[in-house]
C-alpha cells in the first residue's frame, strides 16, 4: 500500500471515529516552479529602482471623478437594479456557490485539512516504529599490520541484517544474521580467505521503570491525537461555514445600504427640484434651496463611500474563498432563511455541553495529563531490566562456514540489572510538576464548560434580540414612510429641513431593518455553531436539521 493510500485510509478512519462523513481530500503534491539558481544563490536579486528610474503620471484636474468611481463600482458588479446587465466576464455567485468555492480553494480550509492529514502521518510514523523493522548494514574494511617492513593487508566485509520489534509493555527483541568474510591480500601463514556467519537473538525487558503502558505512551498519544485532529477539523468546518456565510450576509447588507442610499438620493434630488420651483415661484426663501442642494451633495458623497466599502469587502471576500481579485462577481440575493429555535436556555446549555467537539477534546486531554502523572511516577521507580541473548554460529573449524550452523557451538546469556533510585530528585520534581499541570488543566476545563454554557445562552438570547429589533425596525420604516408621504403632500408649507430630517430618518430606519435582518440570520447560525448542532455536507453546504422545513434559500428582502 502506498503512503497516500495509507494516509487516506487513516484519515477516513479518524473521521469515522467522530462520525464525520466529510474527511478531507488528499491532494497530490505539486512541485513548485522556482527561479533558476534561486535556491542556491548567495546573492538573490532585489528589485528596487532608483528615483530617476521611476515615473509618475499626474491625473488631470478636470477629470470626471464621479464617472471613474461609477466605473469602479460597475466593474465589481454593484447593481441595485437586478434586471440590469452584469459586467462583462462577471460570474454569478450565490451563497451555496461561495461555500463550495471556499471548500476547493479557501486557504484557511486547506490549512486545516493539512493539519488533520499531518496528524494522520504522525500516527503512521508512530505505528511503524512499533511494527517489525528490517535493517541491513554492510561494512567494508581495509587494514594492515607491519612486521620489520613486511606488511600484511586484509580486506573484510561484515554484513549485519537484523529485524527489531518493540514489545507492547516495554523492551524490545532483535533477530540478526551476521555475515563476516575476510581475505588476506598478501600471502601469510594460514588461509587467505575466511568466511563465517551467525544467527543472533537478543532481548531486553524492563520490569519496573519503563514497564507497562508507559512504554506505549507515544503510540497511545498519537492514536488519541488523530481523534482530536478529526474533531478539530470538523469543528473548523462548521466555524468556517458560519464565517463565510456571515461575510456573504455582510456583502448583501452593504448592497442593501447602497440601494437605500440611492433611493434617498433620488428623493433628495426630487426634493431639490421642488424647492427650486418653490423658490422661483417666491413661495419659500432662496436659502431653503441651498439646504436641499447641500443634502444632495452629502448623499452623493455617502453613496460613493458605501460603494468603495462594498468593493473592498468584495475583494477581501474573493481572496478569502480563493478567487482572483480581478474576477467580477454578481451576488445572488437568495440566502438561507433559517427558522428560529424554540428551546429554553438550560436545555440549550445542556445540548452544547454534550455536543461541543472542542470541549470534548479538552475533556479527553485531561486523561492525557492524568496519564502523564502516572508516567512521571513510574519514572521514579528503580530500573530492573532482564536481558537475554543467544548466538548460533557456523562451524568455527571451517574456513568457509557458509550456512552450516553448528548447534553444538551455541552461545547464550541471560541476566538482570538492578539500578537503585539513589538520585531521583529530578524525577520527583517532574512528577510534582505534572500534578500541578493537571490541576491547572482541570480548572481550565471547568471554566471552559462554564464559558460554553454562557456563550450558547447568549447566542440564543441574541436570536430573540435580533428578531425583536427586526420587528421594531420594520415598524419604524412604515412609520417614517407615512410621515414622509404626509410632508411631501404639503411641500409648500413644510420647511425644507423638516422634510430632509424625515428622509434621513427613513434612510436610518431602512438601514436598521436590513442590519437587523442580517443579524437575525447570523444569530441563528451562531446559535447552531455554539451548540454544535450545525452540520456541514461534504461540499461545504449547510445541512438542515430535522424540523427545519424553512431552511431554504429565499430572496433577501
């Protein structure tokens, strides 16, 4: 089985342990294209032109700045009229499309996947260390010895092939085949070529210090780390969905603010024309026209600022989901319309304490620290090790032993080594330190439980708060619309500033309504995340829970 196949199988196993149906894909490693000589160059090139090598083109004073800003906005798909044609080359991006795209190219998600896969590779490494391992060492030697100017030279070859295996509760065993051949390069007394081999079996087993589960600590921790990594990855996917959806909702909210601002600008221009006509007719003073004109200019400046805010938000969003910055986008205003939960605060807290994956990780890491305390105490024990070995050589009387092993010449040994703990001060201090670390972690865990309960209770209250604010904001919009209509019917008698105040109040109410609607969507998602009831499909989509009949895309109002 190849390395990739082993990692794939282990990642699938880790995800199945936490009941996740969405293990990360294992992508092929791609070779980077490096500059020629860039890796080994001791003087990498620097691009830093002198001032006389640079140029600067000054903009014309009379340029049409408003038109240029409008072109910037149009290129990014800033359209309040959904029937207007999209910019050339623009792609329509719905919330579902954004979530799918982020699963393919989102840098944050790719990093989380790599962290999970790295934990799987670490476990494969540790498992391999505990399996049978085969080694082969070949040593070629040349030596000589002089005797009154006459030198005897010899060439030797020693090949040691061995198989090692670590024992589950401490110690290891090794089986080796040692082949030894030598040849005299100059004729001396005795044969020129000799060869022998032997089979060697040896083992070392601790009985006190280092014996038991402490011997498998690295393997135990690696196995548990894979489960932690699977939980972390699944928790991240849920946080990532909420984060991407929140960014998308914020983009739609800014678009709604632009639409509100454009509607107000049209109303302000109409009001300015009305005031100009009234001034010309002599029914109002001339300064009231100036007030109306000034408000139009302020609205135009505000609209330009909102468009720039949207462009910046959109470009950052494209970077986050892995799209080119220069890719034009038009957003689909069909978004998730999530039903609000019906559950009391205590039940919500209980659900979160049971389901939160990050809290389960923190809880299980307490067991790791308890195990660390036991291991530290084991380290204070005396060393008592058993060792044994046996060697089966070839016939020593033969110059070329070949594989003629001689049982009559077997050599064996066995023994025990006791090392009394006369100096274990460092180990005792380490043991005490492990206890303190455990106590601190227990306090941190209890605090984390309390924080989870508080956060989910707060998230549930925020759902109700967002719904309440949305209801009030919708009522404010209707009140301000009626107020403005009544004033516009009496435009000749109502002061300009009064009408402008009503228009500004309507704009503020509309913005508050859109903000409350965005907050409500986000609040429901945050509640599902805080209680860890949020589920994400393999392609990054929101999976409605049983009872969420209304969890389907609807037009943002």
